[in-house]
C-alpha cells in the first residue's frame, strides 16, 4: 500500500495522517474536547482536499486499536472500517503501545500508557516491532518488576517514570507512527470485518456484569 490514511482517536488528543511511499506526507491534530465522532470525517476530507486526493486514491486505512478510551477506540476503528468497506480497501489495526515503540532507538522498547485507576498499560517490543512481553494492565511498580534486563528503553505516552533511566517521551500525535508501521507491515492488512479493538482492560460495564 503506497498511500495510507491513518487515524488515532483513542486519547484526549487525536490525530490523522497521510502516508505516501513510506513517509509522512502530513500529520494533523484533532482538537475536540467533546469527542471526535462529529469532526473526524470533516478533518479527513479537508486533509485529502489539501493534497488533491479522493477517497478512492487511498490504498489502505490504518487506525489505533487501543488501549485507550473505549469510546475513542470504537470511533476510530468504525471510521476506517466504514471507509474501507466503501472503497473496497483493507484495514490495519495498530496497538497504541506498538505505536509508541516507533519512537524508540534501543533494541528493547518498554512502552507505557496511563490506564488510570492506579494502573498502566505496558508492553515490550524489540526494534523489529515484535512483541517481547505481552500487553498488560497493572500497577506501574508491579510492571517494572516483570521487565527483562539488558539495553531497555522506556517510551512513555504521557505518564511520569521518575527514577527510571533511558526514558523517551513520545509525541502526543500517534497517527503518523501508526501509518508508518502499517506501511512497513502490509501483511497485517485485513478485511474490515476482521478488525477488532484492543482494549487490554475490560470495560466498566463488563466488570460490573461479571461481578
């Protein structure tokens, strides 16, 4: 896929990006305190218009699959799945934790996001973006104790890691990284109906129902 439209609506700051020939042609922030559902398509249309492109000229779509806001994850995935269905294209879903690993430089990259309630979302990837330690949700101190030794770099998406060495603060905008990873691994492309969210943690409704 030489031209990819990437979307991230999983956090407080969303973003969209246009990837072309394995480079970021444009990345733009989505600023909408009330959520992204009512602004996303308009922003995408504006981006495509700036580059003189039509929907049908997009070869594939990519989206952040979570973890993150349950509503935000669903908004982004539903949008790209709908666009892919309408244009006959495939979708690549990229974990937010994997997207953070894009900003690392070391052989091992421990990525961490705030999961609230005293927990973090964490995982470890290598420099080929292969999962080394599974994505989990747990208290930060407990997670740190499980990590492998060696040349490890911590990449944080907005959570403080005081006292930890080799910490890289990832940018707030992730759509560019999501699109670049998607462009690098076209084999991850799937039919839209096969794409699902990566919540890591169960929703409040599901937890209450199980109790």
